[in-house]
């Protein structure tokens, strides 16, 4: 029982760090997936005096992924009353060309501004509609969400790191008698601190294993899957190999670094 | 004969306090059995502490096992301590470890192989009559038994020098007898230098010994 108690506080603190880290990764992935969705649905419309080829348009800005010419038929249909076929054909020829441009990724406001400016500078282009107002709002919302998740994760990381540090110091006090006895028989520092490192690494492994179980559970949770589906995105919530490796590495490295700091800062007894 | 300890004009004090040992010079030959006596508070334990580097000389030179302890580095001190067998007044056993593991400590630190370690521990447990208690923890034993464990630990790695601080201070006759036998055996059979801080020199001891007495900060050779 005492042994479980000894481990519990450090395991929980490490688990909080890993949890906040994975939540941050999930939020990042969701934002990226959502941005991709937005990019697919977002387009810029330009009006040109003359016909432009796909190559001509692509040369204007590297952000442009593809361009499609919009058919003038729906405009002409509105003016249809009383115009004969011959005049309609003439009108088709004299009407400006409309192009819809799709982009490689969801642009930032500055990228939109640059794109609009470069399109307007083109000799043939008369008008550009970038829908920047609605774009800016969505983009700012995404940034706000990302910022909030980052701040939240960093706060949890800092607080729990301090908790881990404090817990390791308690361990050191618990083991100080043993460490000083070992010192009296000439044990080098690494051997005296071996228990501290062993406990820290063991707890890091336990915390990583627990985080694996938790995120595997979250990944297969129907309600969570449906939430992502409802906003039209599909992401990897927990990559069993890549994410687990990241979490385990962070837990082990953090434990070793904190244990080393405690050993280095510890005033050596004679 | 080699000198295992050489002290020249050695002064000892705890930081900020008055000098306890003042300008003492003495040497101890390898393989000798030495008693250090003196009244309570005379500085016997302080001198012993300085011999294993727990108290650095305030002045003068103190060489133990070829290592100058005035200004010694941590790694050199560790090296020296690995070749010492120390018996403390308060035993200094690791409470969380079994008797067996406590005796193993110097062997582990010195990197002995597991088979050697186990044989040595078994043999020592027999010598201190604690074979049946091997798996117990220190707090489950009496004071006399704990001191016998501490003695076995001090002997386990065949040290060049044994430093014992009042090893039989509060022990019954049986435990005291065992401890003196072990110290005597280490000195006569293994030629280990033994330094014992004590109030009373046992009369039954069958070894030639040197006797230093501490009084008013000075160390006198009695015999």
C-alpha cells in the first residue's frame, strides 16, 4: 500500500503532463484538419477583361492551386427577356470573364492581402472578391482556439512539472539517510542516487502506459468520434506508435532531467 | 613498516567552534591495533571522523592510506572510503534493507561479483551468529545484534583499515565478546589495521596494541 502511495503522486503528475500534451496535439490536428476543410471550401473570384489561361493565373501567386472559369450563362439568363439569340451570343463575347480560384491551403489574412494585391496588379483583372471579412473572422476564431489550448497546456505542463520536482525532492529527503550511509562507504554519486533515478524512470513508464490506455479508450469512444464527424473532420486522435513514443520520451526525459537537477543541487554531505 | 596514517600538526574543529584537537602529530603503522581513549567530549570521535574524511582538517596534514585529507577531492575520498571498514556508535544501518543487504553494501560499492558477495555475506553472518536473521530488517534486531551486523559490514570487503567508534559501548557481554573476537581476528589473521575509540580497553584481548590518549586537545601515546 505504501509502495503504491509512493508512486501515485508522481504518476498522476506525469500523467497530467502527458494528458495536456496529447490534448494539445489533438487540438493542433483538429485545427489543421479544419483549416484544410476551409481551404477546400474557400475560393477567390476574379473578373477579367480577357480570357486567361490556367497557367497565366497560376503564375500570379504560388498560393493559387487551381482556377476554373465560371460560365456566364446564369448572368445572361437573368437578362434573357427580350434578347434574341444573336444578341445573346454577342453579349457572351463582350461580357467579362469570371474565374474562381481555389488555394493550396487556408490562407492567413496577410497572405490573402498579398494575393488580392497581386491579382489587382494584373493588367487583365478588373475586380477581385476575396471574401476577406468572413475569412478573417473564421481565421481569428481558429487562432483564438489554438491560443487558448496552448496557454492551457503550457499552464498544466508548468504546474505539474513543479509538482513532479517537489515529489522527487520528497523522495530525496526520504532516501537521504540511505544516501549518506552509502556515501560513508565511498559510493559514487550515481550509485547513491540510483534509487531516485530508478523510481523516476519506473513512474515515467507507468504514466506513459496509463496515457496509452486512456487515449486508446478516447480514440474508440463513439461520442468523441461523432463530435469530430459533426464538424466534418477526421483526425488521428492517438497514434499508437508515434504518439506513444512521443509521450513516453517526454515522460522519461523529464523525469531524468528533474532527478538530475535534484542530485546536482543537493548539497553533498561529507 | 608502512604508515597507514600520518598526521602532522593536525588541528580539528567544527566550523565556527573552538579547536578540539590542537597541533597533534602521530603516525600509525600498517597492521597495528590501536586504541584511542579519552574523557567524554575530549575529541575521540572527532579524530575518528577526520580519519574517514567526515571532518576536514582545520590545519596541518592528515594522510590516510596514502590520501591527503586536507583539501581532498570527493572522488579521492570515495576511493579511500571504499577501502575502509567503519563501525559507527549508532550503527548506521539502512533501515529499509535486510541484514543481508546491509552487509553487502561495501561489496556492491566495490563492484564484487554476486557469487563472491553472497559467499562472503554467508560466512560473515555465521561469524556474527546471525545466519538465522539474514532476511530481517535492522529495527527487528536488538542493539547488540545491530552492532554485530555493522561489524560484519565493516569487515565484508577486507578493508585496509577498520575504524570503530565505541563498538561495544552499550552491548551485553556476549555481543561485546563477538565484536572483540572479530576485530582481533581481522588484525591477526588478515593483518588489517584496527583503530578503536573506546572508554575501556578489554583485558581479555590477545593482541599487541598501541594506546593513544586524548586530553585537552592533545594526543599522547600511552605505551
